[in-house]
């Protein structure tokens, strides 16, 4: 394997890392947008409902724990 092959492999792995990073970023942003929509819609979640989500799935909804205490 020559230097050119090493460079091409590095570029491909960097491109893959960027693709994976931005896909994860988009997934988190979509989840945040959906949560904010449920909080500001015509029938928003109550603090008790948000607390129940956080307690049930802390890894997924823990970032929204402040909403359980602010309304």
C-alpha cells in the first residue's frame, strides 16, 4: 500500500466520521424539535408528564428535565 492509498483511506474514514456525526446531530435536533412542538402545541405536556418521561427513559429524555419544573 503506497502513500496515496493511505491518504484515500484517511479521507474516506474522515468523510464517514463527518457523515455519522451530522446524522447523529440531525437526529438529536429532530427529537428536540418534536419535543418543543409538544410543549408549545394546543395541548402541551404537563410537568408531571415530562417527569414521567424523564423517569422512564432518563437517557433519552433527561435533557428535558428542566421542563418538569418550569410550568
